[in-house]
């Protein structure tokens, strides 16, 4: 099956710093990538959708200047949390979708962000 | 926006027994896809099973099967011969076949398998 990786898997940073999370599709071309945020024991909340070479589409309530998303190639998308604060601490999951028949998404293993 | 409801926050099942997880959804569309995802403690989302709305036949994947009732907008997951490795959070998800790529997830059901 299709594989999606995320790096890093866990990051701790100081308040006010920026953190970049990478999402890569390893064996397929991801025409669309999605970024989710998940709080403990809660569902996945879609933050934004990005198509390769285009600007990301952010969900209502998600600050685009705080959560910068870049989808520069068909195998890589990055999420940068700028000027991170403790309330940004969460589990961030990316998923990718290629040109498949069943329209499913393949999920990365997630990144746990802790902001001190 | 479409909504997906999972009314069972927690469920438990004895090992080797059968359990059914409920999911209902609200949509005005006729063409869409439904999915069940499993999220074990590792937090990696794993696709369990998928169903195309235009197919009347219920999807089956080994011990996992669904009961898709389109008119009732119901999509339950049945796990037969439950195993310890089935313990996880299970999320039901909806995706339109026509508008956008977005998945709508339910709130999840935490499944415990009792040895």
C-alpha cells in the first residue's frame, strides 16, 4: 500500500519559536495533501487542504499566517507552526491522496508537538 | 457541511466475540464514499474498510464487514472473531464523490477487547 511519512515524529520547542513538520509520500505522487490536528481522545480536525503548486485552502478558524503550508512538489508538503504557543501543542497528522480509484487518503504516522 | 455521528464513545467486546460499531451521517448527496479507519495507540490511521454509496452490496474485508443502509444513512462496522489487536479508536468517515476532497470524520469509538 501507499506510504506516507512524517518528520519529526515528536518535537518540543520553546514558546515563540517556529516549527516545521514535513509530510512525504514515499511511493506515489500526492496530488492533494491534508493537514489535521487531533487533541487527546478527540477526532481529527481538518486544518487545510493543499494541492501541488497551489496555495493551501484553510478551514474556517485556522489562522493561515500561523500555520504555513507549502506543497511544493508531488511528494512533499510542509506545515510550519510560526511563533508557537503552548495552546498549539497537539498531534498533527498529514494525509495524502493520489490518483486512485477509491479516493481514499493515506495517513502519515503523525507528529506530536509540545510547546513549552 | 456533512456531519458524521458515532453515538458510542466506548465499546468493549470479549475476545473471539462479535461487536458492531454504529455510524450515521447526514448528507443531501447521492454519490459519496464511506470509510472506517482504525487508530491504535501508535496513532497511525489505518484504513479498515470502504464503501461506495452506489454499491448496494455491503463491503467485506476478512473479519470486518459493514451494514450500509443508504436510505437510513447508516454505516455500521461489524468485527467478527475479535482479536486483542483490534483494540483501538475507530473513526467513521464520509467523503463526497463530487465536491472537493475533504473527509468528514466522526468523533470516534474506543474499542476495548477483553481477553
